[in-house]
C-alpha cells in the first residue's frame, strides 16, 4: 500500500470538516445545482463573506454583488468546493502540536502565494484565477500534513536544519512534502492539469514540460507566486535580492519592472485585507520600489558623508573615544556604540551599518567570534570590517583576518595615519555603491530582455494578418496535445478548415479584399471556437483547429457551429456587392492505428478534400479508415487521389 494511503487510513491527515466537507461532497454529485450549494454556504457566515469577497475582487470590471448564489456563479462550482476546503483547513490549523512548525507563518505565506497565483492568472489567462487561488493556498499543504501526522518527528527534523529536507523527509517518513502535496490535491479533487504544475513549482526545470506549453506556464506561474510570497515574508536585508529575482521572473510573463512593482503592491494590499479576514498575520511592507532599491552607501570623500553609519563594538568605550571623535569630526560619520557582540549583532540588524569597528582586546575570543557571525549573514558580507587592537603583532594580525576583517589597525595610530587608513574604507564603499547601482541596472536590462524575447517568440508563432497562431504555433500546439493524449489517454481530434472559392474571391475583388476575408473569417472562428481548442492559420486560406480532450461527436458539433458562423458572415465588396462566405471542414480523430501527427493531419486533409468534392460548405469525417459525410461513408471511387481525379479548386 502506498505510504500516503497508509497515513490517510490512519486518520492523520488534515481534512475539511463541517460545512466545507458537505460542500465538497455536494460538488461531487452530478445532480447538484448552484442553488443547492448556495443554501449550504449560507449556513456558514464566515465562508459566505469570504466567497463574496473573492467574487467581488475577481477583476474584469464586474458589477459588485451581494448574493451568495451570484458569487458562486461567478467563481464556478468546482472552485467553490476547493476554496471551501482550503478555508476550512486555514481555520482548523492555525495552531498545532508540531513545536518547530510555525502554523500562522505557513498560512500567511500560503495566502500571499494564493493571491499572487490568482493575479498572475488574471494577467496570463492560463487558467481560471479562482482555481489558481485554491491551488496557491494549498501548494505547500504537504508540510502541514507531515506536521499534523508526525508532530514530534517532524519538529525534530525541522530543528536539525538538514541541507536536503526532502531526502530527510523521505528517509524518516517514507514520503516527502511534495509527494504528499500532490497526493492530497488529487484526493481533494484538484485536476491533474493543475496538481502536476504545483508538484514541480519549487523546481520548474525538473518538470520536463515543453517550453511554452500550458503545464510549463502553470509551473512557472506557481514558482513565481511562491517567490513573490518569499519576498513578502523575507527579512529586510534579503528583500533587495529577492525583488531583483522577481523582476526577472516577471519577464517570463511579459511583465516589465514597473509592471512587477505595480502587481506586487496590489497583491500586498489585498494580502493585508485577506489576512484580517482569515485572522492570520501579514507583514507590513514598504513599496516594491523601496524594497528593490539598494541600501544607501557611503558618499565619496569630498561629498556629504553624514549617511555613513559606523558601529563600534567594545567593552571599554573610553578606549575608542578618540577614534569615534575623529570619525565624526573629520569624516562626518554617524557612530553608534555596542557593549558586546550580542548587542552589536542586534544593533547591526536594526541599523545596517556601512562600517563596523571591533575592539579585539576585551576579550579577543569574543571579538573574533562576533566578526565571524557578522560575516555569516547576507548583509554582513558587504560591511567594511575594521579590527582595532592595542598591539598589532603577528598573532593579532592573523586572527583578525581569519575572522573576516578587512583591515587591522593599532589604536595608537595618530590622526594622520587613521585618516589615511580610512581612505581604504571610502574607496571600498564607493566601489560597492557603483557595483550595486550596476546590479540594479542589470536587473532592469535582464527584465527588459526577457520581455523582448517573449514578445519575439510570440511574434514568431503568430499570423500577423489574423492574429491567430501560425503554422509553427499550430504544429507546436498539436505536438503538445499529442503528447498529452499519449500520457493520459484522453481523446484528440483535429479539424482542417478551408474557405470555399477563395481563389475566385481574390481574382474578382482583389487581394486587399481577400485579406479582409481572411481577417473576418479568423475573427469569426475565434469568437465561436471552444476555449479548450487551439485555432491557427496554417497557410493561405487553410485553418487548423486542435481539439484536445474532445471526442469525435463533440468535435463534429463544434465544427458545425463554426461552419454556421462563417455562413452568416457575408462581406460587402467595393461596389456594394454582397459576398457570401462558407467553409469546408475535414475532421480526423487520433485512433489506435494513428501513428503520428502527420498521419492525423493527412486523415483530416483527406476528409477536407471529400467535403470539397461533395459540394463544399459541409463537414466530412475520416474515421476507422473510412470517409463519412452526413453519417454515411463516401464512395471511394468519388474520392480517388492521384488517378486522374484532381483536387477541387478553392
């Protein structure tokens, strides 16, 4: 029995209760209506308020709503069940028995990730925003599951600080947090198409999803949402670096640096409101622009240096008083005093000094330990660190540099020598300032390049006349659908569409009018095509529709809707002449004997030829090796290729 099933049967996993459980059960029934769920939701005022808020912040300029049944219609029945379950878990597990697991911080991070995933969903339209919200809220639910099922053992594992926590979890529990998350999402009814990207979101490159495919885009969407949540809960010292990484990730979705800043600030404002609604903490954050700015560094020696902060760590303040006085009077530095290493670290975290001066004489072991602890922090790596001692002998000199000091000075240096020694600190801080400025500019350039590359990729896959994917984009979509069908066994059909008598239209009315026809037909097909289908222009007057997860019957129904839509278009030529339009459609289904996408397209092309030959403005299907029109096989003698029968003119 799989490990997850063992844990589940033992009743050790977090699970929804009460109204949420009843809603999930109701959503699983085929005869359930929106009104049935609305009546159940209204019995829980907290859940009603949350769903109403979610519906009213869904974007798109919708009018505000106050009725629960309207909120459910806007959100969708399946999403309501998932959201009810997620909110139920938040309410139940704000505290727990696992001492080292911070339950409230976990939900704070999860909520921010959910809001980020939802916002990215609005921008990319790769999936329904409410579905993405539910997935983001539970994207790391495996950690909560392990903390709930094994509170003592998991607490010990967290406290151990393992460098490879996933391997440690598998060794200890027989399952890791990612595997547990995937199993729970599928158990909760989250579609595999969303659960798999969640599984890979912490390591997108491991997924091996084809680039630009929907699973890949979803994986990177959840990865970006997780990174944004990391930035929201990060310590101040690490925010600048995380903000730069978020700008680069935004480039994957054609969001520039300004767009990333606007998006982040909008999400954080919503995070604060949702956190109050769910009674979990949310960090008070400055604007994204401020967080992405490089911390201020020293000015050049000739400029104003009042912004330079110097922290002096000594157990004997009188021993560094002359140095402190000189730094303030001669250089204009602001100096701060700490009595020991612990106080020094606390003050350093709060003030982020540019220069730290450490008295190594009282006592030296403590001073050198402070230096090492300072250098171990991210922000402490760039501090200019000076160790001062009464006597600079070989032992003190070596110990100072081994503990991370940039220079070692003698306390008895005169003013002139100390001034000269401090010029090195000036040069260092000036170079650091220049490097950090360049780093910010490089982040901006990387973001702009990422956006440009994405736009170029989009142009390379787009037909400029109709705005639809071109042949390259269509073949890539077909390849992805073919792979998905092979993996899951889901149905796959394709339609080949051709505008009837298009050559005559071009010859009679000119190519400019022909381009208008292509534009209008493309727009008409796009407006009537199903959201799950991929429509593209593969050349001339021919279009391809890739119907993922669609069987032959539903594909024929969709094709008939497209045919009727074009038949009702009609365009007026230059002299006021009404031009009637029609299309012929050939359909083929992936079957057991369909060995490749080329064979599938060939079958659809044969069916299209049959529709043309039978009189145009109709649909023909290739199924089980036979051509069918109007439900009956077409005579093979009428459809012979290459034996004197020419393909009908366009």
